[in-house]
């Protein structure tokens, strides 16, 4: 089963709206996110193999964490940022799971810094790549299909 870009966008938009209260819009023009970006991903294994990843700049990640934990953005630490990004991508993966052939298991989220920008490994194919914006910042959410080792290593490279 193939996940459509419209379905993927709806899942991301609904997740951000219900979890953070943030509006998510398609980016008018894809903006480079930069080398300081954070990436978080969740592997899906079973009848469908793949990964869903989020990539955003630290100021947006800080806003996500502040909204999720209902605190001032200036008081958010790296632990809260990591937890917020992990929760967002895990909820997104859980909602995507309903559209995929079953059974599918989700990994724990993995957070990292930037990949090196090289193309995805041949065994990973981009199913959907969303260039989005929220709160004045660009971010990317990507759904990949295939097998990758290590899990986040290949996917984060496609988020450039």
C-alpha cells in the first residue's frame, strides 16, 4: 500500500494541530534548513519497512517543546527538545501505521544532528517528502520505504 502525499500531509497537520496547537502549511518555496538542524526518526518494521523523519532548526524545535510542555521557550532545555521531537514523530508514525499493511512495529525515536547531505542509500526510497512551515520556520517530514542500517543514518540524509 502506498501512502499518498495528501494523506501524509493530513497526518502531520493533524498531529501538530492537536499536539501543539500549531498550524502547518506547505512551504511556499522549499527553504534550506541548514547544517544546525535536528533530525528525529522512527523505524517501521514488519509487513511494511521504512522510516518517518522530521528535520527542523533548533529555534523551531524549542517552540515545539515549549508548546508541548506548556513552558516559556527560554526555559526549554535540550532534554525537553529531544523529548518533544521524539513524541511528535512517534505520534506521526503511529498515525501512519494505520495506513500500512499489518503487522507493523515502531522503533523508539532516534534524535541526531545533521546528516552529511549525501543521497539516500539505494535500499531506501522516498515515498513522500513534505516541505512545510510553522511559526515562521521551515521544516521537513519524510517517509521512506525500504531497509536501512543504521535506522536513522540513511533517512536523515534525505532531509536536505
